[in-house]
C-alpha cells in the first residue's frame, strides 16, 4: 500500500520497472538531440534576462532531471521558453532596472522561488482541474501560435541582426527594418544548416538531424574561424557552478503578481504542449502531478 502511494506521488517509480533495454539507444539519441537544441537556447535566454550564460546551462539541466522523476508526459522537454523569458525580463526590469548581474541574480532567484511556491501550492490544493478548460481549439491555436512566435524569435539570429525585443508586431517591424544590416555569412550558414536538417529528415528519417547539424556547425566554426566573418559565437563560459543568490524578501510584494502570471503561463504551456503532442493511446499528463513537477 505504501509503495503504491509512492508510485502515485513519484511517476518515476511507476515507469522505471517497466523500462525496456531496447529503448535505451533511442532515448540516448533523443537526449543528445534535445540537449543540442536546449543548451544554446538556455544560454540565449539567460543573456536576454541579463544573467551569466552559465546560469542558463544549469537552469536547463536541473528542471529536466526533476521532471524525469516527477513529470507525467513522455514528450515534454521542460526548460525555459520564449514566453517565460520575456515575462521574467519584464518582472526583473521592475525591481532591478539597469541592475548589475548580482542584483538581477537576487531578483531572479526571488522570482523563481515565488513561482515554485505558487505551483506547489496549486498542486496541494489540486487546482489542476483548470487544465480541463483548455479545449481542442485552444490546443490547436496554441501550437500554431507558439510556432509563429518561435519563427519570429529565430529570424534575427538567422539574419545576424540585433534590435531591442518588444511585442510580436514590434519585432516583425524591427526585422524588416534590420534587413539591410543582414550578415550574409550568417544567413548562408543558417540556410546550409536548415537544408542539412530538412535533407536528413527527408532522406534519413531515423538520423538525429538537429544533433548532426549542431555538430557540423561547431566543427565549421572551429575549422573555418567563422567569427572573423561576423558570425557570432557563444565565447568563453565561466567554469564551475554559478554563485548562489539568496532570495530578497523585500522584493516579494513587487514580484508576487508577476510570479502568479508566470506560474499560470508555465503550467498552461506545459499541460497544453503535453496534451497536444501526446501520441494516440498514450496517457495524458496528470495536471496535479504536473503542477508538482513544475514547482
């Protein structure tokens, strides 16, 4: 009876005994492919927020480990998203405008604790039923909207241009205005990578196309010294663990409303994506357990 209670609380204990050795090779490839996508995005989001790049690395690693133990979706890869990063920037700008990295770290840790506590409280109160109000049209619109947002978010990187990020329409206008400053080398490199990924998916559908593309890009950057042609690289990353920041209780009252919005958006994005991309016959994510895992 006690073991069943533990399995209900920790999904990891339920599926691990049923895990088959034949799945391991495919899971390793999937993990490497996901990491090839998540790691650069996590560092980019850390840069957007104004935090050290290594913070992005650890913020990508730890949530995935926790979600593997507590999560209920087989398809989700839990990490920072464009929406959450933008909401975080807006909240940090309220309490630490033009703040130093140390001030931003303190504010970010305070915000993270608040969001986590809100999600945990929602799980304890069993508020996961909110997910039942997410209809199929909402899921379809969610998938389409996220796809468009991601495309617009990535276009400046494909063109090698920079501008101050804003709303969706503002970003579109900024992209058009920045076209004359396009880095041709960056654009050609982006096109080559896209052709490589699409070609592999078309002619070698079982190959880890994103992982191959990232490996080729890293090799090309190192061998051809693409930085001298204006192609941006991540550069040196501070080794070791980032310094830990203690939450500042004086910021709680100002960050609490935004934390509530971020918690709601985090849960909505995760549960909607988990349900939208679940294969036919697979169990749908358990909303209350998802709240616990995300918290």
